[in-house]
C-alpha cells in the first residue's frame, strides 16, 4: 500500500515537473545588468515631465517600423480626462531626439514645444474644465536614441534584422510620446505596427488582425487592462510563431511565442516547461491577472528578460528567467512599484517566487537556490534592500540587494510569521482593489502583511529592509541531565546599522535513531534556553533548512555529564529507602548534591556541606519511589549516578 502510493506520487510529481532546469544565479546579473545599462543611458535625461493635470484613459499607438532601418514614424492618439480646472496646456514625455510633425486637437493643428528636458508641451489653444474628456493626436518620426542597451534597438539575429524595445525604467519617451512616471496607468491601448510583409510584429495583448497593405503588413494588437508605459514593448523580425496552452479552470490560456526561426526548436522544447508554474501561481496569488487575454514570449536581443505585460521579451529560454518574468505578471505588472525606491516590490518578489517554484517542483534545486542566494548576499557586509538614493543607478538595479537580499527578506518574513499569514498577506496585497492594476509602495505591502498576521513587524522591516547587513551566530549546546540541552545563542552583526536581528533560530538535534528541530525565539545575544529533546543527541546543526540569511555561523554540542561508574563517590544503600549516604574521598571538595527524576525535573538541590568529611547523609524520606539521577558536584566537575528509591 505504501509503495503503491509512493509510486503514484513519484509518477504524478514527475509529470508535473516537466523539465525543470536548475537555478542559475547568473541570469540575475544579466537581467539587472540589462536594466542598469538601459537606465544609465537615460539618466542624463529627466525621468518624467508629463503633466499631472490629466488622467490617461486610452492610447491608440500607430507605428511604422522596418527592421532594416533604425527609424520609427508614429501617430499617438491619447484620450484623457482632465484632473484639474483651467487646463490650457498638457504635456507628454518625449525625447528631444524625435521630430514632431504636427499635433491635431479638435480637428486642427495646434502649437507645441519639445523642450531640452524631453517634455512635449502642448498649447491646447483653449481651456478645459475639470473632468473634461478629450483626445489629441501627435504625429512624429525619428531615429530613436538606441546607444548600448537602449530603449529602441536595431540589431540582427542569424543575419536577419530585428528591432525591439525595452523601456524600463525611463526609455518609453525615446520612441513614443507618453506619460512614463509611475503614477498613471493607461487604461487600455490599441497598437498598430506597420512593417514589411516578410516580418511579424509582436506586442502586448491580443492580436486582433493582420492586414496586408501593399508590400506591408499591419499587426493590430489590443490590450484592455491598465498598463504602465514601461511595460509596453514592440519587436519586429521574421518570427516563427507557435502556442502552448495551459489549463485554467475549465478553460485554457494561450501562451503565444514569437521566436527566432533558428531557435524555434529549442524554444518549443522549453516554453512548455513553465505550464505547471502558471497553475501554481494561480493557486498562490489568484488567477493570472490578464486572464481575458493571454500570456506569451517574444524573443529579443537584450540579455535576460523583460516582463512586458502579457508578452515577456526574452533572449534565451532559461527556465529561471521564464518563471521570473511570468511571476512579474502578478508582482510588477498587475501591481507595479509606485517609485524606484520600491523596486524590491517588483524584483524581490519575482526572485522569491522563482525560489517558491523550485520548492514546489524540485526540493533539491530549492536548497541549492537558498544556499546560492545566501552566499551571494553575504559576500559583502553591508547593503539595504530599500533604495534610498534613486539617482544611483547601480544601487536601484543592484542584483545582490534588490533581487537576492529582497527575495531572502521575503523568505525570512515567511519564516518569522508562518506560512498561513504570509501567503494570506501576499494574496490580500496583490488582490487589493486599491493596488491591483495600479501602483503600490513598500508601506502598502507592510500594512497588508501586518494586518494579515495581526502583529507589528516594525522590528523585522527595520532590520531587514531599511538597515544593512546580516547576523553571524555562535551557538553552544550543552547536554544536561535527562535529555535536557542548554542552548546559548550569541550573535554578531556584519553592519553597525543593526544592533541585533531578532529571529526564530532553528537548531536540529540528531542521533542515529532520532532527530528533531527546535526553534528558539532569539531576542538577545547570549540568550540561554533549556529544552528537553526527548533523546540523547550526538550532533547538532544550525538552520538546516536555510531560513535565515546569515554567514560564518558556528554550532557546538558539548557534554556536561561525566559518566564515571568507578568514581571515588559511593552511594549506599542503592536501592535506598529513607536516606542515602555519600562516601567521598576526604581530599576532595564536595560542593553540591542534586536529585532529578527521570524526566529531568530537579527534586532536590543541596549545597550546605561542611568541609572535609568523608561521609554525608541525604534525607530521602519525602521522595516517592522510583528511579532518579543524583548529580554530584565535586572539584569543579559534576558526575551522574543513578539511584532507585523504594518504599
Ligand atoms: Zn525582474
């Protein structure tokens, strides 16, 4: 019966697993490096100047893109609602590198000024009242800035030209007039991409139709969910297209893949591997956020991947990158970090969810994932998860902090509060209607997890989010009588910003037959605990499941019980009735007598021994019959003798 069950379980698990590839910590360097370079290119420019006097409702984006030429011509029609009274000007973010041909408002051309700070300021030639719905069209063209890993890149794959975009964080304005700050998602968009007919154009949302227009083809993509400007991408080349499908309830979701033809076999062998993860994330965080549409991948030339909404852009098809970007659809796309201070809400979560995916589908890789992250973070003694200085590019996209340490922060938060309130808190956070399809901040997340767990977690976030470093533990376990173990936990910190990391500290006790893990609620350095582990351990291990971000830890098990049967001390009679007499060598100093029952409870402690006698009598009249341990302290040593009391 047991074997059959085991066989069934293995069979089931192996089906679910598909082809899981091992964790690859280096992919994070690629992802972060990519974003860092993109960011660096844009740093010289202001981040967002687009006005806060309107709410974007809809964009109709019409682009002409030919992968043979680094060039874009576009018409961007924006529908908006004024959020202030007396609106006579509105503005978009647009690189000064682009050429605006004309702007049409209420059927006529109007004046504009594209400033040196990349702000397209438009004079409406009228004044709109509060809550006015209106629309405006910007006609423009140019060769977008695309140095390095720029936001609009022309390159080749296997000799074929490709153009792709990567706008995070400030690059959308390089190729279209937009509002790229993290305050106003576009409620809905249509994207029309006109390209030579030999190419296919990939973008976000649903492909509504393709229309032939002479030698060109127009790809019409439609997305009906709110989206941040940086999560919109387009890519054009000679894509091969195929789909995977994942079952979702009684229906299925399409995973649409636009891949380079030369990589289509490898891609089709890989993309199906994420299907179990898809259902796993549904079960943890609620249904895939863009369920009315689909998910997919479009291959591009930047290293790593970019979580464009419903259409991840990806270079190869690494399992870890694929699941990282998929999890961003919940954490990053559905709920988007509300400032670059809060980047960990995107990257820390996506990184931890890759870990959870290994935990669910491959315990071996899960342990490897944890060890590699701890190792990576503890290579340096400092660094906080929270980004204070958003002008420091290398800090925002610091792989060690915004990805790895942030993911371990979540891991330790889960350990500290327990699975049920941790996952409930995450579910409540991601499904909060005030945050879903909008933006969130660190405070929003902390509120959710504290509410879910019913406790104040300031101490935790102070230590692990805002302050720096990690602890090192020194743990001394001392065997005492009756399977008691005294555990002394000492801690040092790698950085002075944290005086002490309050953590539940797990210790595993083991012998050939039994093992157990005891969790000590460690609130100060040098704190001592005594625990009865129920068996005689011969070895101890600190944090065997790797819950805590720490390094240079030591743990030791010592024996305080000296078993000397042929000692100089003689107990008579044994069994005893009313008393026991201790016979001691006269040149020894006898300090203390203790009597313990077999559960390790201390019954008698006596230390008033006059000096230098050879015999001492201990009264046992009030002790119930049974077996006991006598602990005898002599010459700074203690030894144990067993005694039976009879009536
Ligand atoms: Zn990411």
